[in-house]
C-alpha cells in the first residue's frame, strides 16, 4: 500500500451563494460581448457564451459579486468559459462592505491558483473566512493561447451582525448587578473598524488597583491588564501591543482570553501569549465596564482618554451580547452620547498600495482657479523611500516628482535628463502615522507643505502647467526582467523603459515563463478581422494604437521582439508583382514582406520553407484558390516593429475575402538589467564620452568582486573630478571636488563587500546635497556649502573600471551602469577592449535569492533559469505553491517503484531482498492547513507491512507514529 493523505472537513457554513443571485448582482470592468456578460459567470452554467470574458483591450479586468448582504464566505471555486480556450490561471480575491474600499484576501503568496482548462473546477477553502457583502475576482494570468474566461461560485452562510457606531464623543456602559465583579476567567471578543489611530475600545477598573484597558494607540492595539499589582509613582502602566496600521477602515477581529494570570491576545490571525502582573488571580472591576471611551464619573460627556471613533461589531463580554442589550434598551446598559446601531460609511476612502513596484493610481489633473494646479492628500507608510506623486508637465520632457527619500519628503523638478532641482522637508515621515501633504503652483513658484511645518518653495524658470494625469503611489522598474528579480510573478506592471529619463511609465503584461521573461504590449485590434469589398483605390486600412507611446515603444524594442501576423487570405501580390496589401512599420515606411520572411523581399514564410501550396507563387494567398489559405508567420525584425498600420486591397471580387490578425508586441531580454562587463586586468578599463554632470549627477550600478579595492568609475577635469570606488573590502567611497575642496562620502558595511555577491551602489550629487547608498545600508547624506562653486567642470573621458593612470583598477563585474537616466552599453564597449570581456558569468553565485524553496539556479548566457524539479514549488522563481485541496473521505495514493524481484515473487525471500535495499533514514517534508482534528495526514507502508504514519491528534498536535525503528522523520 502506498502513502495515503486524508483530511476531513466538517464545516456547515459551505452553502453556495452565487447560484441564486440575480443579474443585478454581477458587475464587471468590461465584457467582450452581450453573451459574455458577467451574469453568465455562474459555476457549471452554459448560458450565453458560457461565462464572462472582458474586452481584449481591458488592461485591468475584474468580475464583481454583490451578495446582497454581509455573508460569511468560507470557500471559492472557479471555472473557465464553457467550450472555449478562455480561462484564468491565477487571480486575486478582494472584498468590501461597500463596494468602494477594497481589501485583498491574503494568500501566502498573495494570489489564488486558478484553472488549467475551461471546464475543470478549482476549489479553494479559505484558511480564515471573509465577512463581507462584495467580492471581486481580479484575473492576473490566463491561458496564453486564449483569453480571460471565468465562471465562479462562492460558498458560505448568512452572517449575524450586531453593530454599534461611535462618533468619538460617545460610549456604552455595562453596569453590574452588584457593586463589583470578580472573575478568574474572561473571554472578550469584538470586531472594529476605524480611521482614527487613537481611541479606547474597552475599560474597567477596581478599587484595589485592578484594571483592564483595550485601546488603539498610534494605529496599534494596546492591552493594559493588572491583577492587583501596586503601581508605584513614575512606574506607569505597561501595555502588550499587537499589529499595526489598524486604522485602515477595514474590519479587524479581537479576542482576549484570560485564565488567572495567563492571557492570550489575538488580533485577526496573530496571537500573543503573556502572563499578567499582579498578586492575585482574579480581575476585580467596580460597578461597570465602559466601551468606546472612559467617561469621567459625575461629568456626563467628559472623557479621560480619547474616545473610539468608528464601528464595533459583535461585542461579547463573557458570553453577554453587549450591543444586543443596548439595542433593546436593557437597564444594564447606559448609553453616553450618540450611539447608533448601523455602521456609517466614511466620506474619505484610503487607497492601499500593496506593491511599491507595480501598483499606482492615476487621476486626471485639473487646473486651479489661479491657473496653476493644486493637490492635497494624506499618506502613511513604514518605507523610508517611495514615490508618492508624479506628473508630466505641459513643457515636455519636464516632470514633477514628490517622493519619500531617506525618510524625508522631497520634491524634484526634472527639467531634462541631466538637469533637475530639489527641495526637501520633514523627518521620519515613515513612522506609520497619517501625514498631510499638499503641492500647488502659482505663477513661477511651486509650494510644498507637510503637516504643520513651514512651506518649502521652488522657483521656476517658466510658468508651470501639469500634464493630463497625476500618478500616485507608483514606483516603476525599468523592465519585466527587473520585476522578475524582485520575485514578482506574471501580471500587469508599469515599467519605465528609460529609468529616470524623460519618458514616463507605461503598463505592460509581464509573462514570467520558466525560460524567458516576455514583455507584452497590446493594441486596439488583436481579434481576427474579416475584410471584404476593398480595392487598391479604396483599400481597407486599420491603424494600431498600442498601450505605449511611440517613444516608449522605441525603447522597448531595443530587445528581441516579434509580432504574429496571420492573414487568411486574399492575394498579397498582383499579376505584375506589385503589392496588393502591405503593412506600415514604426517609422511610417511601407513593408511588403510577411510573417516569417526577411525584410526587403516581397514573400511569405512558405516561400522560405519551400512548402507553398502552389510553388509558382511566393505566398499561399497569391494562389487565389476558392478555399481558405494561410500565410501566418512571425515579424521579428525589431527595427521595423511594431506594426502601426495594415492596408488590404483586392477583396471586392466575388468570393474574395481576407481574414487577418495582428498579435500583440512581445519582447524578451533586457540589456539594462544584465548589461555587464568583466574586468580581469588591473590596468584595463572602458572609456566613454565626458560625463555631462555640471549641476547634478545620478549614478547607479551593481558590482561583484573578490578584490579588496578598486575604482568603479572616474572622470576628471583640470581640478574638478568625480569618483566612485571600493576603497577597502567593506567600504564604498564617493568623492568629488567642484572647486570647494575634496568631498568624501563613505558607507561602511558590517560584512565584506568583496564576497562575490552582487551589491548595489547609488551616488547622487546636486548643487544642494550629495548622498551615497550601498545595498540597504543607511544612506550617507551631506549638504552642499551655502556659498562657493556649483558646477562640476570635467574635460576628460569617463573611465569605467579603472583610471586614466591605469592604477587601482577594478577586478570583477559591473552591470546596469546608469548615469542621469542613461544606461551605458558596457557589453558593446567590452567587446573591443583588451582585458575586459562582455557579460559576467555567475548570475547564480552572485545572488542567493533568485530561486526559492530549494529551486536550483542554472546559468544562461545573459541571465538564469530556475529548475524547480526538486522543489515543492513551481513557477519562474519556484515561489508558486503546488498544492491540493482535500474534501471529506478523499486521498491521494502514490505507489513507489518496486524492485523487480518483489513484483515477480511476493514471498518472504522477496521481502528480505526489499529490506536489504531499504534506506536507514527517510526524509519527508510537507505543509498542511486544516481546521479539523483528528486527521490522518500521511502514511507510508511497505510490502513487508512496515509503516510510518503522521497524524494530527485531537488536541491539535502533530503526532508521528512509527512501526519501524529505523525510520525517522526530519
């Protein structure tokens, strides 16, 4: 018998919630047709076109359900679109009480695994239930040979809710029947939501010094509990705190369990165990418990601490439903101020950016009454760096960026790729608390204000007008390859193909396959299109509008790119050889070669492969037969991509018809990420034109070395110079002189930097300050002198990997060298330089975090791939969990390969042979999640009736039971 894994679930809250919903309960981002409307997205239904599908131009598709009331959701299931090739292979699940403010249900890796075909059903039992009215399915990945197709079901049950709304000046008092209440055991549970970081949820105290207080403090939950300990003057009360950012206007559950001095405090899914102080084992509270505030005795409406402002739900004190008693006006409950029994919705809704590198919010920019622009918002974060707001200005390529840099608020005016101006304000704005920021322009000034601090003003050289859009919360990587290095999976991302250059970001789909990272740019017409009735005098013309600007597309196709082209079929060449159909490239030039053939030759791929249906013609379509012909192929000459227009003539004859499809632009490879050079002679270097950095320089790169020191780059003038070097095994130094004397900034690492691992360096210099960043080490920052020289005057070449004196040269690898938004092509220059080679071997050895969960990193010429065959995870980085969900009475059996002698002769002698080949130690590893016990998790048995079992006992402990002493579990 092979191993058997059985998990039994006994949960009654598992009824279907979607099957009986009316049409009005379904909403969508878009739909591809009436028959693909969202109300057709019910599991196992075949109505309409068999499910919901969005438009192919929908860059952020979603399907939304209104369950008509708050429900408890315990599981979800998905299917693809019936009878087609459309399904969703990965998605996010969002939930909301209002349909306005959404929160993501957090899986371990943030996403749900979807379908692998159109009709199979994939169930997910939620590790913790959702209590919500609205659900939203957000597709992330889908069938690469089809499109998004979705049918869904949601399982759960009705949710009974008792709610009280506190306005910040109110509370509920629960009065005991006797003078005091003494308990050795307490169970208090509630849920709350608020936008205020401070507020008392619960308070009670007794004359002997006992007290219990539960409150929000700086967005964290704090529990103060004392059982008779004498509080000496100055000692203060000590709180147990848990969680953070709880003032996010989403529901959070709280459970306090106390027995004698042992206490469990649970917030959402996090529990902290502690032992309270005091001499006794009981909690003695006099007269009453207050909820929502601490009223001052004898002074109604006066409170000792800041009151709670928000909603509390299902408040139970030792089994007593406090809100139900208050709602029924029972005499034990006294209401102070205005407490209502429905949860009011806030006028302001916060937006949470879950990924600093892929999420952003775009809003239209509007002119203020004075003709400039003004924007005001609040933010909070724990991150010391991040882009808050960016906008292009009417005078291209200028733009404004408001960002957090080194825990300060910084405003940057980019006038060109080489010229910028900056002002900063504030300190420790990444403290997790709400901060108010405003930005406004008037005349020739831009003003930045933070909280109650004095305003900072920047003078402009010309009148400023904002562009069409304001982008909030967006930090962009330069490519899909860069996102993969951050551990991201396939999905929609905003990339900035020229980094900090003049081009803005654009949204693309990053397809992270196991071998390549594809960048996919869609256009307005990816569906097949039929053409009839066109002539050369009045041809059919289709112009393609891509999701990126022409300048952005030019930057993207600096890699290997292709677009599929599929005509079925009218003649593409006339009898005299003149073209009847053609396409137009990115530069506006007419092209008459077709998919699969070389530029400049008016032929199709069948001619190149010598398999045209009529060898008298160079294209199948030119044979002009009565049946459909096909000239599908790939356009891959990147200098001509993307296709901007297609022109088709000669379909006006009887029976003449064309059908074409131009696929999206697909590119792979990123010369900016893996553009590297290896320096193996100390006297070698790469040289480039003089650095243009009179007023500002922004230099970033990665390095890897085993040498103790070496110069990364240097550029000198008559007296001025700029240099970045590894000055010792653990120190990177940024040096320059603009005529005011030598300036040195050094960052020292606590571990050696010459460890053959990749390390990141960023050095910045402006007329106001200079900074140096190495990996995640603290930023070194220095303000420029208020008087003196400002311009860095250089006149020699820029040396990379060495110096003009050929001394202190760098030995090792440098990659992704970017200066003022321009990525230097190290590989091309290295090909013609002695002592330097293009590329850098050892991508895998240079980083320990490329392949996860025991995945094996395999070197490629310009990158790497992850081998996940020995891992329990899959995907490009071995981070996608491979799992299975078990229902009641279900199991999986795996039969190991038995020795031939055992299969032939199942006798005692054969058993002896098998024992002779068995191992002395067995290694097993798995992760499980269940709410049921007892449960058999795993059994392994042999032909000779030896076995090992892993059982989840009734008390919730994992128990290993063995019947063979030589087997061990590790």
